[in-house]
């Protein structure tokens, strides 16, 4: 993965978003769970989406020597085991494409309606 724009001490991720995300092998976009996702993120001590990491800040930077985590949740159809995540970081110029294997706990809990 390419390094994000910034310098030797930080990366500029201002305006980073998740967009165009879909499940591996399926044509339809993945639907973000905005009903339960934010509550689950908070219950687990995580920010909801990249913007939650920088609430109220106009410039978003991440120190190179520190981890930052956020949560996102999608409705998961049965039979899906990988997410094709698209993260748009404006300073990069192009969206980052990531393939994320889903844990067995998620795939085992999925049902045909995606709940």
C-alpha cells in the first residue's frame, strides 16, 4: 500500500471516506449499517468512520508512530467472505482499494436478509 501524503512524522488524511465499497464477487454496493453501526462502534471504544477520529477538526493527520482505528459496519449477505473496501483519501489523488477478509464470526452470523 502506498504511503499517505504527509511527511516523516505524520500522514494527511483530511476528508478520508469509505465509498464504493462492495462484497467480493457481487455487483451491488455494500450498504453501510448506519442504524446499529455507530452504537456498536461506541460500545467497543471505536470512532464511527474516519470522520469520527477527527470530530470537529479541519485538518486530519495521523502521527506515523501511532495507530488510529475506526469502525464501519455493513449489512452482510449470506455467502460473502471478503469486502472490497474503497477508501478515498483526497491527498492521495486516487482511492485506495483494499480486500478485507471477513472474520468467521461475521460470516457465520449472516443470514439471507443481510442482518
